C-alpha cells in the first residue's frame, strides 16, 4: 500500500515531475514561434486564444525542437538533467557531445520526446489543480454555485455530492499521468541517450591512452627515482666505509650523490609536469637523458658507488652516438640505467656492458644491441636465487616494444644477462 503513493508522490516521482516541467519550459520558445506562424496562416488569428490553433502550434513546434536537437551539446545537457532528476544510472548514459549523426539523431529524438511530453504534463499541471480546487470547495462556497463553469450537469444539485470526488479524481489522474510520463522518459533515456558503438570505441581509446600515459609515467618514475635511490644508497655506504681511510674517495662519492640527486630532481619535475594535466616542466628542469649525452655520467656515478663497470661501445660507421634517433637514444639510456640499477641492487660483482650498432635481419635496417652481464648476488640462507625481473625489467621491455624491439633478461650460465635489441629504422609503435 505504501509503495503506490510513493511511486506517485515520492521524492523520485517529484523530481521526474520537475524534469517534465523543465521540458515544457524549454518548448515555449518553439511554441511561441510556431503560434505566430499558425496564427498568420489562419488569417491573423491569435493562436493562443483558440484550442485547435494552440494544438496546431504545439504540433508545429515539435519539428522545430527536433531540428535543434541535432546539435552536439544537446546530449550532455540532457544527460546531466536525466542523471539529476530521473534516477537513471550514470553508466547507462553517454558522456560528452554527440559526434556521429546516429548519436545526434537519437539525441534529437530524446529532445523532442522530453519537450513534447513535458509540455503536455506542464499544461495539465497549470490547468488541473485550480479546477480541482474549485470542484472540491464548490459545495461549501455558495458564491461558486452561481458561476457558469461550462458543464451542462452543473446547477442541477448533483454537483453538491460529486464535485469534490471529481476534483480529487482529477488530482489523482494528474499525479498518475506525471508518474507514467516520468517512467516513460526514464526508460527511454538509456535507449536514446546511451552510448553508441562509436562512443564506446572512443571511451576505450581514451582509457587506453590514459593507461599508456600512466604506464609511461610509472616507468619514468621507477627508472629515474629507483636508480637514483639505489646509487645514492651505495655511494653513501661506500663513503661511510672509506671516511677515515680515503678522504678523496669520500669527496668523489659526495659529489656523485649531489650530481645524482640534482639530476633526479630535474627528471622528477618533468614527470610531475606531465601529471599536472600536461603542464610543462619548469624551464630549469633537466631534459630527458640520452645515450649520447648522459651515458658517461651514468657510468661514472655507478662506478663511484663501488661497482666496476666495463663498457664496450661500438657506434658503428656513424662514429658516435649522436647519430641515433632521439627516441632510440632516450629509451636506450633508460634500459642501460635499469640494467645498472639491477646490478647495484642484486648483483655481486663487475658489470660488463656492451653497446653496439649492427645490421638487422633486413640489410637496409640497423639495430642497437645492448648486452649487460654481471654475477648474481649469493642468496641469503633460506632465500631463493632471483631468476626473474621486477617492474623495472617489465618497463624496459615496454620501452623496447615502443620501438618494435625486445628485451631478454635472466640467468645465463653463472651470470645474469640483460639483452635489448632496438630497431633503428621504421616508425616507432
């Protein structure tokens, strides 16, 4: 019993009723324009003073509303109103302006339905309550009995008993019509305002782009900050051990710590700039490091941390690394950095680094090959030997995949080996 009145007069029903009245208000400009045209066509008559002409103006206003409903911004405005007033789950409605003609057509159909139904309910809302009040109080106000209300059965004495019931019935019928119209609009909203196949594809592409950016930022933070923390930790530990015996070594270690942290702060600032909705980094932020410009510094800082690094570099016919494509130089630097980070964290001996450019499977293409080997650390008692990479190696594989290359990492005999191959011809993927 309580469910019935709630459906007619509950908070949800009242909000839907307001939504319909909003639709009626939105149709008024179209209706007034159509009433002028209908009145002119009827010989200069006032369309608002004639019920048939008013209905004709209403019918003429709906195509005008449909024509304006194809504008892309109609859909987000309608979706906002439906979410706020019609209790339709947000995931069933489309996001953003309608771009395809199919979506525009559906939005136009919704716009016309909302305004058309809303106008009828709005008219009833304006006309029925005053009439119902008159009927309800008619038996109790003698002056109203002398007023001609336009019904033939009035002034016969029957209205004394039936008028209040008729007034209450009109109010109930109005509430029932508003509730039915609200339910109709709520059911049609997902059909006409729901996402199309193109909307779903666009949303999937947006999520994929966002995920790719998040992965990129995660890789940058992991490689820059992770390597810096590992290097600084080892450099500080080495400086502490040599504090009394070798002041020159301590001085070099502190300088390396200062240089590492300064570079990392600059790289971190550039990454944070991307996090701020694409906000550019400060002018003094460090540019992205590259193999050509920053490899020697990276190797020097790693050696100061106490790890011996033997580097064999063969840039091929170009003679130096500056001929590398910029993106290949950046990604190669990060891959080398990740390999050195792993050696600092998990290795127990000198690192052998070999970087060379060689001919690929296609003679017209070249490949940049990076190979790093080092002895693995002896595991503590009760712990297994590390056999697979973590987030950093997955990030290195993702970097290589962007260029169409690959990364292999794992045990190789009695050593740990990381091998990356980056094509230097063709477009990056």
